[in-house]
């Protein structure tokens, strides 16, 4: 571990415990309420999901924000301006209720603090499909301040999504680190652990494990958030 300098953390389900199904139900439920009388709810939800899929699949060097809105605007020929304005308002109001689906992890709070005390750099590589404001909200819900991390991916600034390796290549380039100097800490067996293909070490946190296959992929370390904390103590 002598080359290790930076820990790259996933956010949702890793630093921030999350009931993903409840989160999405609240997310779209509150959005439906917010847009009541402006647009038919299923039309809005279907358009958001379709544009999100387009953004995830994009491999051109375009910001996720520009890809999403470019696709979304083609789908929303009517009420386009008011929808864009009201989505921004939604993230200031109804979105905040999704906090009910999240919970702090004291083990991860302590682990991050300890890593910084030991001199390691800590960054967040969340899938950048939400506006920066929404990501910063969830960082605070997890018990951190954005300033605790030297780099945070976002909808506005990043050009790719998980599980594309280009997403991780961009993160490594932005933080000016070689793969061998980093460790990815995440809860998604496919979207987070895929970074091992670039030579980044991996730590799979299993408290809120997401695994879409029968078996786990090869990882360097795995276990609970408590196990991760104990591992950090021994670094």
C-alpha cells in the first residue's frame, strides 16, 4: 500500500446509507406533486428516465448536463421553459423530502476523518446524474461538508457516467493521480468495482450492497462499513 495516496468514495449507499427504492419513490412522488397542473406526471417521469438513460449511455466528451437537457428538450416540446425553471425549484423544496430514505453511517464518518488525519486525500465519485446542489445536500445528509473532499463529481462538470471506464479515467485525470495511487470504496459491485480494470484497488462496502449478478466480481477487500473502519485504523 506504499503507493496509496487517494481514496475515491462513492456517495449513495457508501458514505450515505440509502434505501434506494424508497428514495426513488419519494423522488418521483414529490416531483409529481410539484408539477401537478403543469404537465401530466407520467409523461414527465418517462421523459426524465429516458433522458437519464441517454446521458448514462453517452460516450462523447459532453457534460452530462448538456447531454441530458439536449435530449430532454427534444422530448418536451411544450412548456419547456417552465419545466426547466420548476425542476430547479423542485430541488429546493420537494427533493429535500428524499432525506427520509437516507441515514448516516458513523463508521464511514469516522473512517473519512481518520484517513484525512493519516494524510490521505479523499474525493467523491458519485454517478453524476444529479445537479451539484442535490449532490451537496446528500453529502451533508451523510454527516460531511463538501469542503471535506478535494473533488466531487457533478452533473455540470463531468462528461461520463458509471459504469463507463471513461468516467473513472476522467476522475483520475481531474485529481491528477495514477491508478496505482488510488482505492475505490463503493457499494455497487458492478458500477464501482469496474474501476479495477484500470488498476485501481477496490473496497466493496456491503451495508447497502448492490449486485446485479449471481456472484461478486473480484475485489481487493470487502465487508461492512465497520470492517472498513477497522481496516483504515490499521493502515
